[in-house]
C-alpha cells in the first residue's frame, strides 16, 4: 500500500492543480470577453490553436513507441516450414503457425502464397486439415559455401589418352521435332527411312 499511496497523491495533486488553472484562466478570459469582446475572440482563437497543436503532438509522441513495437520481425517461411515438417511428411498450417510464432493461420497462408508454396488438405500424424503436402515443400537452400565459383571448372589440357583425335568432323545426331503440344518425332539420321513418333498421354 505504501507504493500506491505516493502515486495516488501525485495524481490527485495534478488533478487539483489542473482544476485551479482552468478556473483562473477561464475566469480571466470571461472578464476579458465582457470588457473587450473583439480582442478576446482573437486571443481565444490563438489559445485554442496552440492547445490543439500541443494535444496532437502529445498524442503522436504517445503512439510512436507502440507503432515501433507492433512491427514483427520478418519470417523466413521456407526455413520455418523445414523446421516444422519431418522429412518426407506433410505439415499442418497450425504447426507452422506455432513454430513461426504468427498470430493465426491466415498470416501463414499469406506468407506461403507470397513464397509460391501451395496449400491444400493434408494428412499428418498430428491430424488432418489444411497444410502443405510433402511434395509441395521446396528443397532446403544450400549453404553459400557450396555454390560454385564463377570461374571455369573444366580442364582443357591434354590427357594421356591416345584416342583424343578421331579424325572425323562434326556430324548430325538424333533430332527431336515437336508435334503439336503433346507429341514429338525422333529422327535418327542413321536410319533415314524410319521415324519414331512419341505421343504423350
């Protein structure tokens, strides 16, 4: 109780001080309005304008920290998806939500949509419902150290083989010609009269 008492007394003294200030300012303004009405209107307008500006500035300062705290950290949905899913298993949206710390599954769905990952009904050991099927989970990103350098990795030096020079120039090999949207014709130049047609089902 001793901690609450000074806070209550301080608030009460502020309230009393504010009431006294309002009575004094209001009384003097009322007297001024009755004595010189024209100049009183100008002074009241100026005081009102200053008061509105200060109130807006106070309100903006009060809301700034709240706006900074409300901005969540960006979520790497692909990494979160791999963390939530067992290898070769589908994962529910609610499981992804818990791992990512998101407020609801609607936010999870939005992040998955931005990443181009399909959501659909799935069956998991945790239950059935909307989620990401194991075939739709993208492969994990490889570390940057595994990426090849931009330089040429091929070796063009001579080797110890004796069959490096065949003596023949370039020749034509198998050719594939597309037939419409669902088929292809494979042409073998060694068998000029035979052509194989392959149709997709």
